[in-house]
RNA sequence: UGGGGUGUAGCCAAGUGGUAAGGCAGCGGACUCUGACUCCGCCAUUCGGGGGUUCAAAUCCUCCCACCCCAGCCA
């Protein structure tokens, strides 16, 4: 399999695998990533993908992609396709090892008959309500179903007729015969097959009974000879059940290892909640750039390599944890700093007239596309008498440490001249500053500093008014306004949404060279952050930019205090 | 209050009886035509708490505390 370079520090799962390899329990490592195709993949899945594919790559084994498609009422082909696209985008390849639990429906059914024949499963006619009553509670044992004593012959006949479609949906189920008094509720005669008339994305209407996840997952791992079956913590209680099935069915027994799922601050990770956000139109879709989905992050401009770095950096353990979103953002910055060409763009334009520059004249400055990577080449930036700078780079009454424009202050235009602010023009009605009138020093073009001239600390970005390309820019912020939504159980998710998660700027101005940028191209707008050309809403010559993430801003921290 | 887990710095996380890795954040400094990047330095006498075993304990024993998961014909 061709996989990206996978870094992986020591962790408890590697320790277990090392022991298994050393003891001869296993000669090779076979893992699997087992999504249910009932939604889009999110960054939490990325943790599992990087772990499973990463381990396989580290030990030169292999990793299967298996769809756990046992519930046709929630699963769709759209999701199957999207999941495959996302896994590939993340950089992993499963070659011919693509499987579906539905591939095993016939085998699974045979397993069910085998259990019945061994008198370890029975058909139960209890209603869902009755079933709940019989199940008992966390502290009280359950009661045995009155149907538990049916003969093997009767059970086999009933099971076959279930499959043949003789009974109504929900009228009967097949249950394993284990122990209604077990303190582990999963062992209180769990349901293993239910009657469900729903069209399955892969098997169509071939079946009207479907295995429960618990009766499919472990056996699928067994059939595929998975050596180490990694899953999240909530399945620890199910492990004894999988053990019981493997033993009863006398089949190969994979080893399940549980790890803590990923939580990220200021977002949610459950497919149910993400689906709600989509359905209730709080976001534009699964791929809204604010979503923690892989498709959302892709559209947002997060490089796949950054997500891989992130998954490596957070490690893997068994304790519940919430990772700060800034860790992910830092991985994105690290990646983009190296790969993104630089450009200049002004988000909130403030007009500046260079009063001593000839009217109608213009010139071009040459600037490197990347300060540390000359191979990326240079671009030219037009300059003229009227330019725009960002409003944030001007203060009427600036503090001493503010190194930008202010009355009677000097600043360098990035790659251009040093200018001096001589005059402030205001809107007479509102008093708002509408223009700055400045003078430039002709000796300082292209970054030059004449002998004896004092260096200017402040350097700001700008665009030429006559040449700039007007573009739409969207500034994204955290989806939720609270860091840990799990700690806000009493509040509805909708109250937790950050009302300022999206800010649209209709008339930002960028370097003219950006007109030819292609969807997916990422740039660093110097001093502002990284921006990507939106893949869905851009048109040729009219790119729409999504802000991926801002640059680190130590000034912002200083300004807060 | 049954069962299963987890607790090492602000956030992750190594560590498996020999005297607390690493990363991120933070702080201080250097460099800088991006207040970015990069670089250098600092940052747990202590491992949820109490007892105990040992020459030696984050690691072993014991009691306690906190948090998470489980009562879908979901996965």
C-alpha cells in the first residue's frame, strides 16, 4: 500500500502489538477502519484512520476499509462514496481490501442458525416495551423471556420464516441465550437479528432481516482475520459479548483494543449532532468550512498533511480528553507556512493617497512568492498614487508600541516605499476617517534604506487602488461559543452556536495576480493569515477566498492588555 | 447505589521498582522588509488523596475520592 510517511510515537497500542509480535501470537498486523455509512467522516474519524492505517504501515501489515452497513434505514450510497473520497484525500490507500459487513450477510445468517442449533439463541416475541421491562436495570437483574424455552426445532423454523418474510417488521427478534442476570447489560440475551423491510444500498431487497452491529462487527473482523481491532472506549463493555460469539461460533478471535475518542474544543463530534446542524441549516452542508468534517476542513483549506500531523501530535490513550482547537490550527499553520505562496490583500480598505507621487504614474515592485523558498519564484506588484491599506493598520491615537500608521508616523509599505502620514481626511458627517494623505520617500523603493536613514519598525501590506482585484472573502471562526459542549448538557446545542462563526466581506482587495488562482489554491495574505480559493463558489477570474486560519498575532495579545 | 474504564504541568502524553521523555500552550531573549517564520533559554522535588511494602514507588498492596461509559429491534 502506498501510504504517506507515518510518524508514530510510542503508545499503549504499539506496546501490545510489540508483545504480540515478540511472543509469536501474530506474525503480521492487520487492522481495519470500519465506518458506518450513515454520515460524513469527521476529524475524530481521522484519528482512527491515521491510527489504523498508520499502525499497518508502521508494522508493514495492512489496513482494510470496511463499511459496517448493517442498518439500511440510516445508510446511503452517498455516504459510502464520500467516505472513500475522504480517506483517499487524507492520504491512505486500501487497494483491494475494501469490504462491507453486507458482504458477509449470508455467513452471518449461517452463524445465527448455528447458534440456534447449539441452543444458544432463540426467537423472542416480546414487544420492545416488554423487552425493556424484562431487561432489568443497572442495579437489578433482568427476567428471562417467556419464549426462551422454545425448542431448537421451533427456533430454527421461526428464524427461517423470519428470513422468508413471513412476519411483520419488529414482530420478532433472534436473541442470544446468555445471562439475564449479568451485571453487564450487553450479555442479557442481546438481540442479534431484527426484521426490517428496508432497501439496503448494496443488497437491495434481498434481505428483510438484518444482523445487529454486535452480531456483525466482531465476526466481520474474524472473517477478515483482523489481528488488532481498534475501537473507541464505549465498546469495552461489548468485548465480553464478542468473546462469547467467537467462542460459541468457534471462529478466529481478533483482539479488540479500545482507545479514547477525540474531542476538540468549540465543536461537536457526534454524527447525530452534525446531521442536525445540516438539516436545520445552521451550516451550508456537511462540507461547510466551519464543520469538523473532513470535507468541511478540506474546503476550509486545511491540508491533509496538517491533519495527519495533528493526529500524531495528540497521541492516543484511554483517558477522556478534550484537545484544544489551537493545536489543530497550529498544525495547519506549520504546513501552510511552508507550502503557501505569499500575496497581499486588504480586508477592510482605507484609502491612502501618496501626495508627492505623480498622478497617473505607476511602477512595479518585484517580490518573492515565498521568503524562504526561492524556487517558488517572484511576482510583480503594481504601485501607484492611490493605494489601500487595512483599517487595522491605522490608529488615530496609537499607543507607543503600535508600529503602524498614525498621525505624523512613518511606516514601510511591504516591498515598497516608506511613507509618512501627513493628513487625515474625515467624513464631515460621521467623523469617520475616510482617507490618509501621505508622502513617500523616493529613495526607499523596493525595500531600500538609504545610508543614515532611520529604520522603520512597522511594515504594512497594501494594494494599488487602480490595479487591485475586488474579491469576496469569508472569515470563519469557531462553530460553538463554548469550549466544552459536553460540560453544558443542560443547554440545547443551538444555544451554543457561535453567532459570529462566519463573517462575509464582499469587497476585499487583493493583488491582481490572484485573478488566475485555482480552486483549492492556498495563499498567505501577508500579516493576515492563510486563505484558500473556495472550491464551490469561485468562478474563473473571480475567486472567493476562505480564511483558513489567521497568522499568530502577538500584537493582538499585547493589545488586549 | 451493579458492571466497565480513566486520573502524570494550562492541554495532550511517555513512563511497567532505580530517582519525572516529548509535543502544544505560556514566559524571557535573539533574528527579521510579514508584530509571521526560525533560533536560544525557562517552565512538575512530584505523578487524584491517605496509609502500607521496599535501601528505593508514578510504577507493588490497600482504603478512599473525582470523572466518563452502559438499561436502542443505533453503531
